[in-house]
C-alpha cells in the first residue's frame, strides 16, 4: 500500500491530501481491506479504484470483488 502511495500520491481535495497510515485485510470471503487514513473525506473514488487495482495486481485478486473500508485513524468514523 505504501508503494502505491509513493508511485502515485492522491490529489489534494480542499487542500488536504489522503494519507493511508495502515491497512489490513479484515474479511476473506469477499476480500475486505480496512484502511486507516488521515481523513476519509479526502478519498476520491478514482484514487480508491487505483488502490483497489494495485491490490489486485500485487495479490492476485483478479476477478474478485474487493471492498475498501476507510477509517479515520483518529476517530471511529467509516466511509
């Protein structure tokens, strides 16, 4: 996940840039990944699609739906 951010950082939204601090897979039936971020409101759908595609390429999830759950690293807020 960190490599994906380095290769292509998120575009700023309202002056803030999305930063993924930590990620982990929380479900296996439908692969679901929990991403701890600085602000879920900064996550544009195109960047989330990019992250999803990076997961597919690096971990062989081709043809499988992937869910991304964003959680504010400072609060208990989900998107």
